[in-house]
């Protein structure tokens, strides 16, 4: 049976809450089977409410109501109404005290929203609407209050009892029970509430803040993981220091706690003073985690920490404003990681991720603005658009108003709105105020979906003469938004001479400069430069990726090769290579033949790069990599993904085959990389070593396979072990089986490392993909109720295994559809996420597209969750 379409919520319907909550007390009688919650709150009519006698809405989802009193008495007949959304309480006076006793069932909660059990511990996830699965409450982000929380539980099963804020009391009780009372002095919305009850080991450290206060840092993990905590704690301290130095933000409570949880839907959660983390983003040792894992952990730890200001102290008025905290916090964590890494490569990694994931989202059926204006299920809006594109908007604001002004604006923002729930308009208004600029046109970036396409044309008069740049822009239609207005695009450019040096010039009336930020705010604009010091050999466009747009600058192969050889902007240098790779692929697909002259020129440019002693290893490793299929697919209206992948791999092979000797010659310089050092430089050298190995294997260098075997055997770190495995994972060769079998045996009992094995098996295009899939689902380490396990198998299968996922009889789509259906019954949020690759049916060739659509239609006819239904209906619309 099909249920009705999920009802949408509209930004325009926003109304302030009818009541404010003046204080809140929560008493938990904790047990896995049933937990009883006593909720006491003082409410008062909100002077800003639209209707003076509106009822109090308390949301509740799957919570049993045990009793309810208003000022100590049962509400009179008819005043308390229970409906599908929870409770409505009519006839309240100006102020009242409510006491609600309710019950929930953590052990049965496979959805992992609200209070649930994971590895025998109890924990919570409340963002965005999980608090209503714990108790009845006005569960919306603009209802802020102070919390006093009492936890009571079995002393042996749950020796550790944690909640937000400071522990003010604890003690023993009869019957083997104990309790703890926690108070959080800061106002917070319910989505930031958290509790943990469990048997956990605590790793401690301290941090002295810039004003000299000592903060206790506590990291809670299962006892057997106690030796994998050092990196997370060190990362936390670095993040705390960075936020003080770069943003002037100091931590506010006396304790900062992080708890690692095995079963978790997302990466981590910024609950006030008590972050909950997917164990994957906490636990690391050189034997179990790769350099990439170390970097990801550092960045997620920082992200959650930075939320303490951008999200917690200043929060969102409603969920349409999600990017207010997420875009800003991603921007902040990107700045932090940039500070810890070398040579602009972090920026390249971020752009690569934006292109591979956010651009397709923005061009597909799920496209939505950074600040959406309606949603059917808010869980589905924790997207790359809200997070990553949102961060790009913040970065563009900084580029437009300048670093110092931007920093001043942030200070004003945090000070003015401390303790409040605000909007993205409030944020932009502060930036307009401090800069004295009209940023209203900029706000279209928040309300318009789709990636703008920019074209650039130039003309020059020669040295001493003029240059003219004409830029045009257009944003394609997206669902519900046919017509788009121009947006404000900061385009950073420089002219390079024949030696790669920057040429100076000036704009009319402007100073002599060697780099400009052109502001394109109309459909078409021309910018003039005068008195060029030389004739440009190349133009370095969109330096640092100054705006999230798709640029067509029509550059010739020689010009791109020049940029690749010389550009001092790491992004622009990488981009030159990417443009060449994209052009070669496009030619193969569109003309059914390789452009041999182009490919020879690329090979020549790559050869020069490999000879360049000055280039940083990590930058070289990054530049050598071809774009992934996901990103390449965006070049075409519709494309056969299997063919696209084959052409990509074939191009890689052709380009690198003549370069195997050159690659091998670099190797001796990288022989000492497995040295346990975790500096950016050491990690960059390992990355290069692994990239060269993989490229040599892809280029059929016979010597490379035994080297991969040897590297695996000798490896002292997970980075080198995975480097070897990745290199051989697409080879139908005994070496692959031998290494994978060894890896499985070695890490069978280590779930986080085992996920890497699942990913390698599921993501490999080697023949027999469906049999491998079956075997993985039968593996004793696999569990449908653990999101990491499910993602480790289904994710790479859909993302990297084109041959099987897109098998032309539709088997891949039916399998994945079936898995999504199965998962949806347990965990709708994760199911809706994993269904997303199926929504891209209009991008693949018609034969396959129809099979994908058929699978979506099949799911649409079932009784599925609201999360999954929302995704499917938008995909089919
Ligand atoms: N605010 C978290 C992300 C997050 C969102 C939803 C969750 O569960 C439904 C969990 C975490 C962050 O940005 O890190
Ligand atoms: Zn976040």
C-alpha cells in the first residue's frame, strides 16, 4: 500500500513558538528494555507569539505517555489532545509548570535517533528531531532553555553516566543502582541534548584556554580501544588552540567530553560539552588507520569542537537555516585543516569532493538551495549542498569583503547573537553591516539551487597595452526553479608570462597589481586592464577555486600545459591537468576515438612534471590522479557509466604506460616513507609513493605487482598496507586474492579495519562482483543494524563498481533496491542516504536508466519510511 506523500514544511509558514521554556529538568530511570523519563518544565507564553491563546505543541514520536500534570493537577477533560505529532495542550495560563512521565524503548531503537543501545551502552542522537523520541517536548531549535538532568541506572552495567554540562552530584542507591546529576548553564535547544550510560574507559587530558582556565578533556571508549585515543585527544587540543588563535573563540565549560559509539548514522554530533562520535572518527593507531583516516579524524574532531560557537552558542532558528551552522562550521574546519597541511592541497581535495558529490547533487533531482524553502523530511537535508556549498558561500563572502572585515564580522555575529537562534539572513546582514556593502544580490546564492556556468573570453593588445576579459554566467534550471537570476561570483585571476611569473597591470583608476578578484554580478561583464608589463602566455583562472562554478575558459593545450608547469596557485595548477584529462575523456566518448595529439601532449606535460624536482610530493600525487567517473559523468547529458569508467581507466593506462620508468626513478627518494612520522610532509611522501605504485600497476608495469606484494608484507603502517591493496584491487590476479585473504584474517575481529576489507571487495570491478557481495553479507563481521558495516559494502559497490552496479541487465539496481528496502525497515535515515545513487537514473544511458527507474517505482509502491519516500518521490518527479 502506498501511503500519502510526506507533507512538506515551508519556510514561509515559520512562526515563533507559542511558549518559551524557562527551565527544564529531566529524570531518567535508565534501562535498555524500557526507560522512564520524567520531564518537568516551566513554560511561559511567548510575547512574540502570533496568537495570544495558542496551545502548547509538544512533539512526541513513538513515546508512551504515562502521566501528565499541569501545576500539579491532571488537565481538565479535552485540554490535552494527543495526535500523530505528539501532544497539544490547550487553555494554559500565562505561565505553568508541567510534569510529564513517559517511556521509550532504547533496545528496540534500530533507527539510531533518540535514545538507543549500542554495544551494550545507552546513548542519544537528537539532531534534528530525535529528542521527541525520548520525551514530549517543543522539540524545535528556537526553543532554548537550561537543562538539569538526573540519570539513574544499574551500577554494574552502566558505571559511567554522562550528560551535558557539569556533573553537580553523584551517588549510590539501593538495589545495585547509582545516579548522577548534570547541569548545563548554557541555553540550548533540545537537539543538542545528550546522555550516555555505559561501561567505558576514560582517557584524560587537559587544555588551558587563552584566558588561563583549565578544561578537563575526557574521551570515553570501550576498554579494548583505550590505546587508540591519542590522536583524537591531540587533535582536540590543536582545534581548541586554533579556534582561539584564528577566530578568537574560547571554550566555555569546565569539561569537554567525547564518546565513541559503534552504531551511529553520521560522522559525529556536537552536543553541548558531550560530543558523540562514530567510533570511526575517534579511534586510530598506525596499525589500524591510514593517513587519510588520521586526517579525517582530526577534521571531524575540529568540526564538532568548532560547533561550540557556530551552532551551539549561536544556533539556528529553524531547520531551513541548517547551513547557518553547518556551512560556517565546515568553512572553519577547512581553515583548520589547511593550517595543518601543505601547499594548498587541502583546497584541491575539497574542490575534488565538491565536484564529485555536490555538483552532481546540484544538477540532479535532489537539487535544493543552500537555504531550502521547503522539505518533507529534514533528515534528508544534511547534504553536500548545505554543508560543502554552504562553506563555499562563506568563503566567497570573505573574498568579497576581505579577510579582516570578515573576521570582524564574525566577532560581531558571535557577540550579538550569543544565546539566540538566528537565520542565514542575520549572518549576511552582519557581514553587510561591517563591510558597508549591499550583500542582497549575494543572497541569491542561498536561495537558488544549481551550479552556475561561467564562460571567459579574453583579448590582448601586447605589452604595455590593454587586456579585456569578458565573463558570462548562467545557472541551469533545477527542480521547482526554472528561471535563475545572476549571482555574485568572485573570480580570482592572474596573467602569467612565458616563465610563469605574474604580469602586472592595473584596472582603470586602480593600483598596479598582479592578481585580481573580478566581481561578476551580471549576466555578462567586461573587465579592462591597462599597461600590462608583458604579453600573457597563460591566464590563471578561478585561483584557489574562488567560486563554486563550472568554468569554461576555452584554453588551448599549450596554455594549460604552461599552467600545469608553472602556476604558483596549487588549485590552478591541478585544474590545468584536470581540464586536460576531462578533454581527453570527452573526446573519447563523443568522437568514439582518442585524440592522439591531445593525449601525447598530456603525456609530455606529465613527463615534465615527473622530472620537476621542486614540486611537493603531495601536490604531485594529487595532480597525477585522473578525475573519478562520478565527476566525469557530469560532462555529459547521459552516459553509459561502464563505458565511461573503461575509457577513464584506459586513458590512465595509455598516459602512464610510457612513464613507468620515470615514475620508478622517483621511488628511491621515497623508500623511507614508512617511518611512523605524522607530519604533513611525511604523509605527503607516503601518498606519492602509493600513487606511483597504483599508477604503475594500472599502466601494466610488470615489476609493480611484486613490489605491491612486498610493500604489503613489509608494511609497518595501515597506510602502506592499504596502498598496496588499493594498487592491486582492480587486478584479476592471484596477488589480489592473497593479500585480501591475509588482510581479512588479520583484521577479522577489528570492525573498523574490516570495513576497509568490505570496501575493497565491494568496490572492485574484478569479475564475480555479485558473488563477492553475497559473501560479504554472509561474513560473520557484517551486521545490517550497523551503519558503518552497511555503508562499507553498499557505498563502494555503487560508487566505484560500475561494472556490477550498472550491469546492463539491471541486476545491480535490483540488488541495491532490495538492500535499501531491507535497511529501511530498521534505519530509514541511512536507507534514504544509500538510495541516492539510484536517483541518478536520468544521467545514465536510457536502457540502464529505465531499469533504475523501474527499481525506484517498485520501492515507491511499497510501504516505506517517510525518509525514503521523500527521496524516491523527488527522484521520480
Ligand atoms: N550536526 C552534525 C551532523 C549530524 C546530523 C544528524 C545526525 O543524526 C541524525 C547526526 C549528526 C555535524 O554536522 O557534525
Ligand atoms: Zn556540523
